[in-house]
C-alpha cells in the first residue's frame, strides 16, 4: 500500500480521542502483515518486530486519535448541542457538515445565523460553542432513538489531493505520522535489526498523551522516537515559530528530547542524504514525548515533526515527500543501532 493510500484510507475511519478502536483494528491489520500486532486495553495498537535476544527496546510512536466533538444534549427543538474533544478553534466549525456516530450514523450541519439578521456587534465576536447546535432535520422524538449524550461527532471531510504531492483533509495530525511509521516498518521488512522494535499507534494524545503513557510503561523502551506534526510556515506566521513544508521531517531539540538521540538522528539524516530540518522545542513538546520521556525509569526520546499547515482544522495539508523522508529517517536510525547495547551513557 502506498503512503498516499494509507493516509486516505485512515481518513475514512472516525477516530476521535477515546474512540479510536476502529482505526486501531484497521492499523493492526496493516501493521500485522509486517509485525506481530495487537491492541491493548487503553486502545493503543502495538506492533512488535523482534530483534536479537536481550536487545535494547526501541519504541516508535505516532498517535491515532483525532480531535472532534461529543453530543451533550438533544434539545426540545430537535437540535443537538455538543462539546469539543481536543483543541478545536470554535471559529472554524460554523457551517460545517458533521456525522453523529449514534446508534447509526446521523448526518447533520452546524448552522449559522443569516448575516442579514446579525448585528454589527455580533459580527465582530466569535460565536461560543454553547451557542452552536447541530441540525439533523429530525424532530426530538426521532433523534432520541438514534443519538444519546456521549456519542462522538466527526467533521465530514475525507483526504483529497492537492497539486505537487500534497494531501489535504481532516486528521492528517497524526495519520501522516502513522503513515511515516508504517513506511519505516516497510523499509525494515527484510533487514535483520538488533533492536527489539515496538511500533505504537497511541490512543488519546489529543486529550493528554494518555495512551502513550501506558504503552511506554508496558514496553519500557530504552529509546523512543515520537512522530507527530509541526507547524508549517504559512502567510501570517513567523519563521522562528514554524518549519518548512517540503524540507523533510524536523528533528526536534529541547527539553523533551535526549541530546544524543537528537545528534544521532541529525547525523544519520546527513549521512543518508535524507532531507531534514531542525525544530526548536525548548519546553514541553506538546506530543506523546512529554509522557514517554518520564515513563517508568525514564526513556531516551527523539521527536520528529512532519510539517503540516492549518493544524487542527479540517483542511490540514501535508507533503507526501516529507512523510516518506520521515519514515526513511526512522528506519535508518534503527539500523544505526546495530552495535548499541543499551548500556551506553547518554
Ligand atoms: Zn498530533
């Protein structure tokens, strides 16, 4: 399966934080062709590719969950009220199409007042989530048979192609990371690697890196490479707070990253002529690395960010070449650990 197909197919499955099981099973089927894959009680997908006996354990991690909404109330007028799951900008969900995953999928739209009836003051302010509602067309009595508070809601947008090898759609954060991880596994397919490998599709990253935490405690890796997305430069954003689309994965440096893992990733990328860039993350990384690094007795972490535009919207954009370069860097790094015994002082 190509990287593009992998991302497009993953985008068809709803996988809001805490409700990733459909995607976890889909991922387990694909990763399971190349490694021994299973899901765990928190909803993580873990695929193990065995290395040498007593070899150091290396965990590669990309999160499976996406941001979304949750139904909170079915109102007397038949509208459905909702809350956010994960960091969603309330300004970009008005006038969008959604699916409520109730007893059966229910199509709806988030309505908006006509501009003709909106006052000048209202025009200036952004509308609060509590003042929005989903219109399905159903009356309350019918809707109550299909939808209950707690049902998840996803935005109706699949992944499509832009020009020049770019994809756009919902939840590329972090299906692009999962695709890079899968590409790495494909590249390693025929190699005899020393390290014992664990490829983790983590659950609940968007609500506090919860799946990565339990996975890291279970695996107790010596090294973990976390693949997530980073802010690609777009008009209105400063160079110092962004990375460049098309320049390869960004190797992060900062407190959430082990300095030697950072140096080694950079060295391996240079040696193999793999396009890459550097991203400065001085404090928390805002990724699964923040929990994995401090799991069990502590883990040597590295973070790779795939450049992504319009983060946490339904029109996120990634460049397929960046995704593949990221996967290649992970595979090359793993193969560089052939003589590493896990006891080296980092
Ligand atoms: Zn992410």
